[in-house]
C-alpha cells in the first residue's frame, strides 16, 4: 500500500428495510493504495453498505467522509463526482451501443453538441492498454462475452476518474484466466494509489488479492484484519459463526439406470445461430455430470433445451425412457425434472410475489395446493413455512416479497422449491453463482444429498473448482460442442483449462 491515509471513512452506518436491519452501526475505513476485501454471508449487509457509499441508498444513521471531508451522497452522480465507481453483479450497459458509446454515455463532449467519437475511442484504447483490459473500443456490447462486458464497466468507471472502485462479486462471471487478468489490473490500480473494495465469496481470491479484510455478519462488523495475519478457515468461521468442514464428497461410478439420454442435440440461440451442436451424453441415477466451459459456449441454451424452455432443432432427448423433444415446460415438471436457472432473478423468481407464492410457482395448480380451481392458501403457507425452515431461507415470513431477500436467500428459495418437487433429474445451472462460502457449502451438501438419494444431476458451472469437487464425470463445452468427457478423478485444472480453450481430450 502506497498511502496509509484513509480515503473513505464510514462511521456508524445504519440501514433498515421492512423487517430487516441490513447495516447495524457499521464502521469501515478504506486506505488509498489498498485492495480491501469485504466478506460476509449473503444478507450480511455487504452490498447494502456499498450501495450507500455509491449513493444508491441513503443511510438512516451515520456519516461518510471521502478524502477527509464529510459528504452527503444523494445519488450515484454525487459518488462519481467524488471519484467513486461501482461495478455491480448485474451490468448496466446498452447492448446495441459500442464499447466507446457506452463509456462516454452522458458525458460532455469536447465538441459541444457533437460527439468526438474518434478522440473518445483513442482515449478508451489508451486506458484499456494502461490497465491491461483487452477490449475493442468499436465492438458492440451485445456481441461481447460476459467477462468482456465487465471490462467495459470497469473502463467506464476509470474513464470517469474513479479513485475508489467498488467491485461486487467481480469474478462470479469470469474464467480463471480472466480472473488472473482482473487481479493484475487491480494491483496496477493499487500501485497508483487508488483504492479497491473487493466483495467476494471466494476465500482463495480474497486471500490472493487483498491487503486487508473486513468481515460482516448479520449487518455488523465482526473484524477488520490484515490479510497476511489470517487464513481461509479463520475467515470462514468469522463469516458464519462456526467451523466449516470443507469436506469433498466421495467419487462414485454410477451403475444406476440411465435417466437422461442426449444424442446429437442441436439447438439455436436467440439470434438464430447454432449454440448447441451435435451434443451427446447420458446421466445415470445417482450421478452428477459436470459441464465445464467458458460462459457463452452453449451451456445456457442446452440447459433450457433440457427443461423445455428452448426448442430443439434436431437430435434425441429421452428422460426416464420417454421422448421429451419440444414438450412444454409443464410436461418436464410432470416428468420430475427440476431446473435451477442461470439467472435467478430473470428466470427463477417473480420478485414482486411473496416467498410463499414463489415456493409453489410450479405446483400451485396441483393438489393439495389447488382444489376445484381454487387455491388452498392455508396449505400453501404451511408448505412454504416448511421449505423456509428446511432450507434455512432467511426471511421475516412467507409473505415477504422475494425482492427483499438477499441473493443467497433467493437461491436457497429456488433450491428448496426445485428439490422439493423434483424426483428424477435436476439441471443445476450456476447453482452457487454469487454465493458466499457458507451458502455455497449448503448448496453443495444439498446436491450431494440428492445424488445419494438417486437423482441424476447435470451441473453447469463456470467455477472449475466446483465442477471438480462435485462431479463424478466432467464434460467440457467449447463453441457448442462437447469436446471430451472424463472421469473426475482423472481430471485436473490444467487439463480442463486446455479443453475449455478448444484442445480436445486425447
């Protein structure tokens, strides 16, 4: 760290939502030239605290000082003018616009009412080279990978003069190679005296990139500690309040019945291009088949095709020896197929509905929740309360709108719903994306429990460590094709990484 002077001080920050005390008298000090880790379970108050620093929320109590001066942040515009930038989990980009157009959007031009796009393009290119952010200034954002879109968000903040950069779960959408590049960029920023606030649930990343770490639990600061003075086990204990096992499940070679058979599957994406090309595999009862690969190589389209949400152009798909090609999602649900979608907010939940209504979203029209066309609200509420208890969903009650739940508790809700109604086959697409270590361990335990009970599971994850930990066999997707399937006990990170780059398994 170059400069020990506090660049940000948050004192006694309190923020309440209906039924929830999100931040409970939090003190946080950020120094110039440091990467400061912010750790905590989902719902611990990390994102709320940073949304306050970025002017998206206003604190009910407390004070904020930037550069030694007390400030009042009424909006993100105030934060940006003070040199604060924030990269959210869900990007805020205009997809039809180019990289440069997104970055200069809303900024004054040196040519008055006319855009000086050539100058801006060169400035963006120079900034990208300075921080090692590989991105084409004239590419359209809608054509970029998720990792490249994140670079555009970071460039946009730097272009606006950010001296304090907040990154909320920045590696959740990145490959290992992209994560390495991001870390190099953050180290360059810190060397220049900028401050980086790094929110992450991945303890290995927090240990690798940060100088200091603040741990939150239940809206309060548990500790602020030098990274060099701690370890992953101690951090995990501080986050969740008890020791975590970090136990790896036993590998198995399933001799159960074949539940899923996929042969020469072909599926197109929303632009009409082939996204899944000639894909074949099978999954047995009591087996987890992991799908590894860089985001955007057909995994999402395949998951949708296997749950009735996307049309199959050609090929064969049988579940429990029944032909399922192009049946409706309701037919898949009736066949005992569950789906943890990639985007919990867009596809998995109706955010304005209550927890209870979301729990029965797929089964409200069946007994005992519905009789003679009328909903049985008492039965629905009892069932919702049972799922809330069994899956440890932190919510004031089953009537709370889902939008008030943290990301981790939203994911637990989906997990509870899907595992309660699923009997044969579960498609788990990025099931722990954006989750903290405690919630991730919980999801892993539930998936292993279902595997032990005989369920066939397709696990799709951009987290290679997760795929290697949970899978019995691993298939790697590249440009819509499966280029190799190998037993998990014979796989290693380097081999999988090469396959993700298109090198076929020998």
